[in-house]
C-alpha cells in the first residue's frame, strides 16, 4: 500500500522493538526533539535573527498503554539495556517510521476512581531519531 497523500488519524500507529510490535499504545510524545534556537542578532540591527541549533530533548519519549501484569513484567525485563525501537505509522510503516536506539523504563500511572489502570513507557534515546 502506498503512503497516504492526505492527513490521517493516529489509528494504526505502533511501537516496535526490533522488527515486531512491542505493545498496543494509547498515545505517544513527539518523536523528534525540538531544535535549540541560536541567536544571530547583531548590535547594528534592530531586529533579532536566528539559526537552528542542535536538537535538544529535555524529556524522554513517552507511550501510554493499558496496564496488564504480564506486559508490565515483560517491559520491566527490557530495562537496563539499550534496544532498537520504532514508531510506525500505517500497517507496514507506509506512512512513515521513526527509528532510534534507547533505554526503556516503565512505570504504573497513578489513577483515581472509575479510571482504566495505565502504565507509561519512557524511552531515553542513545542515538539520533531517523525518519524513513
């Protein structure tokens, strides 16, 4: 299937580890870190100018999932070692794939009355995020 040429929903967005789906996700943070802003303004100008700097991530990539004990245990087993991850848009990545290497951490979210118990996966990249 070819990539879509119009906007689409987050339906069929997946978190992969290596070449297989890791877990069903409910939401995710932006894959690319925002670029820092380098101020290139000179004193002879009355207007600020800027250039893009390096990408700087102050927070990990996060993925919210439904809590299931077996899934939580499997994710906990991945902590402490970097792994290859991908955020895949579309059934086969037809709408884009963001790939990177990262350390994983998983935690159970605090909740209130009449809410679904969730867990949050945090990924701490050890490589640049690439897009294909």
